[in-house]
C-alpha cells in the first residue's frame, strides 16, 4: 500500500518556506526548540511522517523513498522551494526528496542524517516499537542524549501514548527494518549544511566529514534539543542565503 501524504502543519511566519522533517519515532513536536523561534525569518512548516504523530499509520515498505514520496504529496501547500531541515530518518527522507523532486528544495540542513553515518543502532530501532513501560522508555530515550535530564516524564508519556494508536507499532517496526538495510543516500547538487553530535550513539558521525560540517561536542543524537541555539543559527544562515 502506498503511504498517504505526510500530515503538514503551518506554524506561521512569512518569507521563504522552511520545512522541518522529524526522526524515527518522533513527530512534529520534536522541533519545539527550533521551529517557533524562526517564524520571524520564514514561513515555518512541520509535518508528521506516515506512522508518526497525527499521520495515518500505513507506511508502505517503510523505506526512505516511500516516506519521501509521502512528503512530496503534501508539498503543494507550500508557496515555493523550501529550506528543509531533517533529523536522522528525516535527514535521509529529505535527501530522497531532493533527488526525486529537486524543484521543491532550495537548501538542506541535515542533522545526523541516517545513511551517512557508519552504522545505525539496530538495538534502538528494534526496541522502540515494542516499548511498554515508562522505565523501558526512559532508559531507551536517554540513549539519544548526553544530558539525561532532557528526557522528561512528559516526553516519555508522549512516546508511550503514540505507541498505543492502532497499527502504530507495526508501522514503526516496518520503518525500523527499512532503516537497518538503508543504503547510503546520494548527495544532491544543492547547498547542504551538516550538523552532528560528537557523542551520538544512535548514528555516530562518520570519520570523514566535510570541513564545513558543524560537529558539536558533548552532544548526542538530538542536537536540535541539546544545542538548539547553535542549530537555529545554522538554519537562520541558510534562510539568509536563499532570501
């Protein structure tokens, strides 16, 4: 089954379109420290990928290409080519989107994009869809960050609530399996900013990163949360470049 279109949400603002694409098991709320801070510089959009957040559960084969196609079907609402910020799964989805429909992308900001690191943490991907208890979820989610206090009880409750939706666990398991066999995506011929946490245990940074990449010390797999101001500064610079 072809996944339905991603569920797009307009936060507000004006100027160039800025679209945030979340990571595996997350949703549009994972950009709470970023997207609202940029409505003064852009028309800001977030989305829920199929099988995540408020989106329907069908994910097709769960591949990055299938999810990128679902994003492409949601993009007619945008006024023009966008600056796209993608985290982890969202990063590789953004790369597949840029390869398939380059006319919708002006600039990519990729945060620990899946497929470009040496290896994804398969144990994390396997464990996430079958989480049952707050203690299990707390322990697993703490692997995402260096500062464990960032994994608040409200985040744990939100993750567990999302897993209770009909067929959600099966959808996430399908996406997880596709991620575990993900080939390295091609880099399109357009401006790209790379951001990585030096202490990322879920998707460690590659040994050879471009000199222009921003590698953040004492930061895990979620730089957009752990170092939000630095990530936001990179996004602002991308918006200036396309304005």
